[in-house]
C-alpha cells in the first residue's frame, strides 16, 4: 500500500489544506478525517482505515504532493552508514551509529523547488532511504523492530557543506529551511524490503547508485538503537544515511547550481524531482 499527502486546491477539504490519500495505480483516494499521513499514523488502526477509505479521488498525474509526513515529531538522521561513502569521506567504519537531527521546517514535497540559500554555495546531494515509524516504542529489541516500522520513503539529505564543517557538529549544515525533499509515498513494509537500487542524478547525470541493502546498520538495528535513547512515536522518521557519490567528495568538488534538476530514486518507492532555484 502507498500512502501520500496531497495538497488540496483552495476551498476544498473542509478547510484543511492537505489530506492523506491512498494510491491505487494512477488514482489517489482521500482518507477522510486525516490531514496528512503523519496524522493517519497516530491512529493504531491506520492500516485498516487506509485500506477501507473511499473518499474523493484525484488523478496522480496532476497531484500537488507535500512531504509524505509533513510534520514528524522527530527526524533522526544517520551518518556514515554506507561503506563506499565512509571511504570517499576518509573515515573509519563506525562501531555505533552516528546520529544527528533535522527539523520539520526543513522538509519539502517530492516535486517542490529546492532553494539555494543566500548564505551557502556548497549545496550537496545525499540520497537516502527513510524509515517511517508506525508504532510507538522505547527500548525496542532488534528482533521486534520491524513491528514498529510503518514503511519506507525516499529522502534527500541536502547538505550545506560549508556550514556543516564549520564545527565538529553537523546540525547547522543539515537542517536548512525547505531543503529536504521527502516522499513521494510511504510504501508499507509489506510492499517493500530494503535492497533495491537507490540513485541520485543531476541533470540526468547519475551521481550515486547503490543498493539500499548495503547498510552498515540496518533499519531494524537503528530502530532498536535509537529507541534505547528516546521513545519513537508514529510518524517519526529515520533517515538511514547516504552512499558514495556525493559532490563534496569528487575532484573537483561539485555542488548544486541554479537551474539544475536533482532526481532521487529508490526502485519500488518512487522518485523525487526537484528543480534548483535561488532562494527568494
């Protein structure tokens, strides 16, 4: 099952600006009573509700999609989780996950413009598999972690490298406003298992291409590890790290430029297509 958050035209949706929808082929069916996928996940019977929904329908081709979970309570990101990226950045394989955070204000929809900030000219791409939590838990055993995963989505952890490396803490380079495309859909775990190929391309030129199974720390391990530290709640997001091929590691270094189109794809999950524009 694929679940998305649809932006509604003005004057529709009982005053709400977005609605959760289920994708059936090229048709999106509204899930009445839920403004987005994050709100849907708060209901313990979200799967049953989504499968039974028979609200208004919309054509996928003309849909204006928001970030699939527009306002997660937590976005926890993992650094150095693909061996080829660890190698290109000159680091050692970590014994424990490297964690940092993003905030909801950083998220944009799967087809939204990606704004180059006025303050940075070293804006880099990082294709990532995102895990979305569907069931709350604390100190979750790794053997039970899959029960707490609602599904998976595509995310690009756009990084302002100059700000990222100003200090040994990465947060300031990782959570710029309206910088992180996320979506297009939450694909439930019964329809997706990590393993298919993940790619990023700039103007059609492939930059990253690595199977999503090539992780140092698996989604289940990350759910268990992070939940030891803090309770994971429905709608929380774990961005599981990026593979090799980032622009900052190339010689010469490459960064996103105005007018380019960044496409991030995971087979079975979908595609993010974001045009690079100057920030207004």
